[in-house]
């Protein structure tokens, strides 16, 4: 696998890499937060293997009517318990699902947007107490893996939100904050719909991969801490609907999503109540 390189498309410079680790750094302490991998067939895999607990719940969530500004969801409804940290898989055809080879059954899935035809938010990962995540050590710095380091002063915030949007390169070029010159791979983009400006790192598939006209615009910043703080917690939202309707290019309503949360209390009771997606081979007599 080739090493990450900085490439240019029009005015945008982006990191071309098959794998990337999102890192939060404050002073000398750097913590691995999430891992992103592009498959050679164009699929995108996202996981957070650096979290200290593996007992959680994963779910397909249905949304009715207009999506509220503050979303309250019950993951037990339409969900299953697991004792493994799952991987989020988003294939080119948009049939998003949670999986982990040899550990969990691929049972939680929904139709999301196609990577080759549309754009949208690929995922949002909310992290509470990120200093509990594994530290980045010298052995972690592999030559074939990019490290997207988001720096913070003194110490990491109590709560972080990582967002990744699947964007067309041509749109990203058009929405640059600066009217002249080049930008990236760390740059500021503007939302045409809201006018919001955000600093992002731009990550794209390397040479030889199929979806080279798109990139991931990845942000990482403080978010609102939980009202009831019970320690480190991981909340994932993905499997979302397209950001735009293919023909009209207008915002599309959100009808559902995939989500997980780690850890969960009374995990064994949850398994008995809603079942588990953990893989259990049939006993051989």
C-alpha cells in the first residue's frame, strides 16, 4: 500500500491515502480517536477501535416527520446489543451496515446514499472524555497511513464531535472561503445553505481507486458535554439519507439513520431483552 501524498485538484489540495487516523492532540498528549479506510472498490469503512469499552448497542433508527434540531432516539428500539466495537461500512451502492468479521452478525443496516452519485454527511462521531482513548505512540505511525491531527490548547475538550461529509471536489472548490489562491489540505469551507464556515481536513482516495471525484471533508471540534456525565462515551450517527435530491439539488428530508453507543449499563439485561448480534458458532456435538 502506497504512502499518503498531498495532491491537487484545481485550487484544492487534499491528502490522498487509503487509511487515515483522526487524532486529537493537546500538548504532548495525542489520542487516536477514529480510523477511516477506503477499499479499492470505493467503499468506506469507519471505526473507533481505540475506545476503552466494547459493550454497547447498535441500532437502525426510523425518523418520522421533520427532523428536530435536538434529536432524541431510543437505540433499544430496532437495536441489538454487542460486546464488540463494530465497524461502520458504507459501500458504493449505499447499503450501509455495521459489521466486524468473525465477531458480529451483519444484521443492522439501511439504505443510505450512493457514493458515486450523491453527497451527504457520511458520519458524525461524538466522543466524551477523549483522553480515555488510546494514545498515539511511535509504533502507530505507519508509512501507509495518514494521521489527521486536530490540535487543542492545553487539554482535550470534555466532548468532541467529529464530522465527515462526502463532497464533490468541484463543489468544494466553488465553496472555498478564500476568493483567490489555493487551499488545503486544511482549509475553511462554507455551507451554501447555512453560510456556516468550518475548518476541515480534506481526505481523498488514492490513485487507482474509483471515486476520485469526491473527497471527505473532516472536522473535529468541541461539542456540548452531556448533562449527566458517567465517564467516557462514544456515540455514532451514520447511514444517513442524501444531502440533496439527485434531480432538484434541494435538501432532502432525513428519514432514518444507523447509530451505536458505547458503553451501556446492564449489558447482560439488555442482551436478554433485545438480543445480540455477537457471532456465536453452533456447538459441535
